[in-house]
C-alpha cells in the first residue's frame, strides 16, 4: 500500500488524519510551489512518532500552493499559505515563504487567524511538529468537542502558543526561526479569471 502512498497505520485511534493540499497541486500553472511533498513528509512523521499519536481525530493541517484553487486553510487548525515576499523594511529576504494561520474550525464560522508569521515551505514540517507537540502537551483532551487548537489559543493566547512552538523548534535544533512580517509586503494571490 505504501508504494501508492496509502497506509492503514493510525486508523484505529486518534491521530491527525486531515492533512490537505491544494487540489490542483502539481499541475496548477499559477501555483507558487507544489506542497504535496511537505504533506507527505508530515504524514509520515506523525505516523512514525509515538508522541504525536495523541492528536485529535479532527485536527486539520493544510498546505496551500497559492494557485487558482484554495484548500481553504482558514478552516484548519494550522494552515500554511504559500506567498511571495517582496522588498520590505524588515530585512526579510524576498522570495518564496509560507504564511501561517491558526485556529480555524470548519462549520463553526470561526476562521483561522493570520499569525503574522512566515516560514519557508521546506520548514513547514518542522513547524507543524513543534506546534503539534505544544498542542499534545497542553490541549484539552478531556472533551472531544474542545480538542482543537482554537480552544488552546483562546485559553493561553496566540503569543503564548507561538513562543512555546519556537522553543520546541529550538529544542529540535531545527534552525527554524519563525519570521514576522506584515502581509502588505507580499504579492497578492493570483485572481481567478472569470
């Protein structure tokens, strides 16, 4: 099954099952980056890391390529949205980055919030793991309806959560530093031709 990217591992217990990528990834002429490799790497990391097996069944993570179709990152617990950073006064290197959104829940009319933070596409897997580990350590698992990132963010605050995630990244020795930048220094998303 693994040769065709399928697995039954993790299906009998709670673990993150909802890793989504833009549906047109890999063939969208307007995509900035094909994020399928990041989703595959994260899926394998979760499946092969015992400490990450306690993630709730509805915990969602998305990887949006910024092409013609969106994977609706604003309804996910963690969303990575590819973007092009342009010249800016904050000394953030121009080029390809991913903007990070947190705390969305489908059906609750509560959309993910832009954190103001960026990471490189190749860093999204490490960033996801750090955030997942913070959630596993501090999220409410006593009530299945409250076992979502939104509720931890409401309880402790976004700054608290991001600080803990950065500390996890530092513990891993990942070399990843979450970078803050105002979205006005990003190229606008490609509009869909009508």
